[in-house]
C-alpha cells in the first residue's frame, strides 16, 4: 500500500509540470471578445475605404459628363448632331443614371419646358452638367442629395431630347 501511494505521488510530481507547460501563458492570446472587436474595427475601416472609393468614382463620372457635354457642343453643326455623337450621348446618359442611382433616385421625370432647338438643348445640357458637377463637389460619401438627383434626371431627359436631333 505504501508503495502504491509513493508511486502515485511520484507520478503526480512528474505529470504536473507537463500539464502546466501545455496551458496558455498569460497575455499571449487575446480573449475572444477582443479578437472580435479587432475584426469588427477592421471591417469598419474597409467599409469606409470602399465608400470613399465609390464616392471618388461618382465625382469622376460627374467630371466626365461635363467634359462630354462640352465636346458635344463643339461637334454640333447646322442644327444637327453627327452620328458619332451617339456614343457620347450614351456615355453621358449611363453616367447620369449611375449617379442618380447612387444618390437614391430612380425615376425619369419629364422636363417642365423641353428645349425646342438643338442650341437650346445643348445650352441646357451644358448648364445641367456644370450644375451637377458643382453639386457633387459639395457632397460627401455620407450625403444623399436631392439636387444631385434632379440634375442627373435633367441630364438623362436632355440626352433623350438630343437624340431626336441626330435623325
């Protein structure tokens, strides 16, 4: 009996240090709550960065619309647009619709007073493009602007009217 007790005590003395070596040391591994908080913080930063990049794309689309409108004004001659202007008109319409969607708009609303001539339509399109670009410059990634949606909708409607001057 004494021999069994002595053997048990010796085995416990040798096993105890081995068990202690297998447990995690203090401060080496963060608790699960802290790991989750770090991951959530990283996800928040990624979301903010993605939103900032999307806003920069919207701003560049607004600038591209302005440049395309100025080029269209130069291409117009004798009350007609050349057939090569169709691609530019499609690009303007596509960008304006994307901007409108980004800012929460979706419906095409008819213009109150549609222009009657090509020059009037181009002039209004130029004004709308400049206005859109200025309004976009005043927004941040967190803003939904009704004025931006209205300007984008006006551009879409003016592009549809300008297509009639190509035929």
